[in-house]
């Protein structure tokens, strides 16, 4: 082969490689993508000590209780540099830098699932996008679980009809929840 044919072949291979990699970007590279095993670059195997690197452009705030012997799990807050709160992270073990994250409370509305569910979504949006796994009836809220994405959505009972607000023993069927009911909390559990 001549040098010009080799150069042309290499150039064509390089262009094809660039096109393939640009078309198949990893969904985890989107810092606001929410899926079953990741939220942006945060995964179900991320350790607490890795948070500073993952959120290098943001602020990681760790509250350390005064008494380390309590053993309670400390929430780690993630803020944008401008001060807007993004996430609340709960590690499996308190005060352990090698602990993985057990749950993530999504605060910022830019975090969205593949099916466009965010903190701004309503129950109707969730119900149309995912299969509801179960509904838990609590004192002041109901928790709608979606196992497909390891998520739970808390809805304030003020969003429910008056007949459903006060009976904690009532079994709530998803069909009874008003479609316009707003999400109070959006959490991913690992």
C-alpha cells in the first residue's frame, strides 16, 4: 500500500471512531440523568471518599454530629457553587469514608429519569411512565414506590381527598391518588 492510501485509511478509521463514540455517549455522563443504578456520575457503588472528586465543581457539605458514639447516619448535602441545593446523600455507615451511599434525596428539578420524571412531576406523570410497585400510607404522607428505578416518591396527604387524609389503616390503591398530586420528595434507594 502506498503512504497516501494508508493515511486515507487511518483518517477514515479515525473519523468512524469519533462518530461512533459521539453517538454512543454514556448516559451516566449527563450530570442530571437519573437511573436505577446511577444519578449522573454518582453510582450505587460510589464511596463517600469519592464525592469530592465527583462533585468537584460543587460544594459537598458533611455534617458531623458532636458525638461519634451515636452511630447515626449523617446526611451529606451537595450544593452548586452558587448555593442552590442539588442532593441529600445518606451513606450506609456514619463517619466511614469507605461507606457507599444508600439513598439519595433529589432536590433539584433538573435531575430527570429517562422517562422525564423529576421533582416537578405529578402522580399522573409517574403512573403513566412507570409501574407502581406499592403505596405506603403514613401519618402525613403517602410513599409511592417504583421498583423499576429503585425510587420512592413522597406525596403530602394534603394532595389527597379529605376522606383519605386521616385513616392510616386505609389501603390506598394508585387509582385513588389524584393525578395532579405533586411530589414532595423524590428518592433513589440502593
